[in-house]
C-alpha cells in the first residue's frame, strides 16, 4: 500500500498532477489511513493494516488494561465526517498572480482544514468534534526554491500571510491561526521540495531539500551507503525543515547527535531575500552563529528550503535489547550511571511500571505452544524466583549501532552495569517491541478519544540532581489538579526517561483522563497541563527538550529565557520581516 502510494505520488508529480496528503494520511487523526485500532464484537482490540509489527493481530489483553483504567466501551463518540470551514478570505490579486507559476494551488476546503492544525490534544478534539476559529485561505505547493522565492516576494508585496508547512506533526499549536487575522493566509506546503540534491562522501555531507520526510531521507541516503540517523518518534512523517524549525531531537542522538549537531548550513528564503552561511566548515569562530538563530525559529523569519547536513556510514551491525528493574528508582539510577559515565548505546529508554504494563497489554495472542510455555517460565522466574513486584517493575529498551566489536563491548558494559542495579536482561525481542510501541502512541490516542479519553504527552529536560524530585512531585500535581476540576476517575499518569546526557536527562510524561460527565474536557485538560508545566519549571526542568514552543507554551517564555532574549528575537523579527508576513505568532 505504502509503496503504491509513493509511486502514484511520484507519477503525479511528474505529470504535474497532485495527490492530496489526506488521501494517505488520516484527515481526522494520526498516521496512515489504513492503520487504526479497532474494537471487534468480542470487545477485543486489533490493529488494522499491514505496515507494523502487530498489524492484523488481536491484542487480547489491551481492552482489559484500558477498562482497568476506567474506559467504558459503551461511551463511544461519533466523529464528524469533515471539518467545517468558513469561506476563504481571498486576495484576488495574489490568487491571480500566484496561479501564473507552474505549481499546484488550491482553495479546496479539506486541504485548507488539513493545513490549519498540528496534533495537540486540543487540535485533535476540534478535528474530530468541532470547528477551527480560523483556517488557511489557500494552500500552495512549490516545487523549487525559485517558486518559494516568488511566493515570498509576492506575499510581501501584497501583504499576504505565509505559514510554512512541513509534516504537520507539531504538538505546540505552531500551525494554529490568529482568529483576528484579516489578511489572506496562505499555507506553503513544502512536500514537493523533497530531494537529496548532493551527497559528498569525502566530506560526509549531504545537501537536502527541507520538505523531505525522515523515512524518505534515509531511503535516499541508503542508495549512497550513508545515513542521517535522526529518528524522532514522528520520523515517518516529520520533515527536515520541521526538525530544524523546532530544534528537534532523535532517539539515536547518542551516536548521530541532535538536529543542531547534524546541520551545517541552512538555506532560508525571507522577505529580505535568500540567505545561507557561505561556508560549511566543521567549525567557525566568526561571531554569533546565525544557524543558532534559525534552528528553533518555528517559521518566524522565513521558509527553510534546504540544508547541508552531516551523514555517517551505514552501521555494520544493529541490535536491540531490554532489561527489567525491580522499580523505577533503580532504573533511574541505572540511566544516570550511563549518562554520567558516557556509556551510551544509540538509544536507551526507561519506562515506569504503568508503561511497562501498558506495553504488555499490547502483546498479540501467542499461537506457539512452546513460546507460550517459555513466557510463563520467564514470568515465574521473574516474579517467584527473583521476587520482582509486578506493580513496581520498570523496563529499559536499547538500540545498539556500529561495528560489531563496538556493539559487543557496549552490550557487555551495559550488562554489567544493569546487574549492579538488580537488572535482568529481557532480550532483543522485547527491545524491538518497545520501539514498535513508539509508533503506536498517537494511534492509541485516537482510539482512546473515541471512548471519552483525552490524553497527551509532554516533555522536559532536567539535571540529574533534580530528576527524582520531579518524578515524585509531578504525578501528585496532576492528580490534584484533576480532582480540583471534577475529574471523577483517577487520571492516567506515566513517565519515561528517553535521553541521557552528561548532566541530566529528557523526561516524557503521559497524562490523560476519562471525561465522561466533565462539561468542557479540553478546557480542563489545558488547565491541568498548564499546572503541570508550572510544576516542571518549579522543579528546575526546561520548557521543552525538543517539541518546541509554538503558541502553546509561549506564555512561559519570559520566565524561561528572560525579557532581554525575547527583545533580541523581536528585533531580528522586525528587521527580517518588517511587514510580519510570517505572522504565525510562535515563540514571541
């Protein structure tokens, strides 16, 4: 299915036709249109489609897990068939002149709605049940940097707002539009700027257009025997330009770096013209690095069209692994030891007991008698012989990449460290399953929303000395905030440590509640999330580790970076974009 869609898209591009993204990416939720969790007549959950590890399989324990959290399958919501939109605000001069260029332009309602939101809980609730206050008025699909330059020049001349659009996967309200904006708003979809233009294997660099999605980038680089290695959880759909705009991080940053480590130069089209740092030397001491102003700029200054990035040889060996620890406290100490002592495989993640139980519930029915027997033996050994408490166990999943000697050494080192913290090896299959779960989270949220569950994740970075306090205080804060707002059932709160550094870690928090009987669940959710964010900041955590700010967290920026820093950003914005053509309202 995926390959046929890709082929059709390539053919249509060649013929000058256009295949809307919403024909293969859900217009009313996350991910591929053929992938979804369903409930059958026996109240068993199964995963539709054929793309993923457990596609087409029944998950016999999953329904019970959610019922234990408070889900009632009788409370199924009806999702609207399409998002209602108002007629476009039309700048006829802009529309007439933009159509003279040889790229696709549309005012079609579904395209406009699709390009007017990201994937926060609030936005998904509107997609399924409501109406946006403001949608873009038209969508354009430039195919070259010259096209982008023409769009920006014309918009600047005719006072039209431009909103760059990459994969649309943001969770910060970055694409949310100002309902009071009277000008025409044009979404600039960069999906047709998706080529790897050059690979330099001597310097190990590549010049890549900004609209390429992560999976497609790796497929193209594979042809040259190299890789980028940047793998955020949204890697199937998010784009290089989006990664740069949000200052993204990938799960394998221990080897390949975060996006700010990977990018050498950025090419951006602004109202003042097109700019790129003229030298891609490995390091420069020439005053403040303008790259650092553009990385994380969230579409404020212009449209990123391409970047020169570092590439690396394909890893000769790749392995998954996993460990279980008696409790989250010991698992956290294990993670801290790896970070402080620089023992870091490509990826290492620790999930708490709630997520451990959640992962177990997603295991499909096992038809092999021998495997079923062995699973029971392992469970007996873990719980009876070793004395692990099933309500305390946490799990760690790992990915190793590199030559076999390096991987073997890392595995031996980590095995010794894990034993020192009472860890037991769970094996590669469980490690692989742990990373499969990464791709399922947003699909699972869509499933839950059909049954009165509102849920979201948010993240932070925090130093090691403040981590324990955060992990203890945040669940209490969320539970108290929910209770104060009339949420009757105990909220779902779960944590995982997803990245380790010398001085600290990245922490993800998953939070949700069943809103049956709650008058305005989205309002309640937003208020609780704001209280949780205040608690994170009080504990010494960052506003964001890699999701960015957008408009969702903009209210906290003064507290986090200070007024002088915001004044500098406003000054750059005013100089680069004096008419505020890029009026997305993010960051400042």
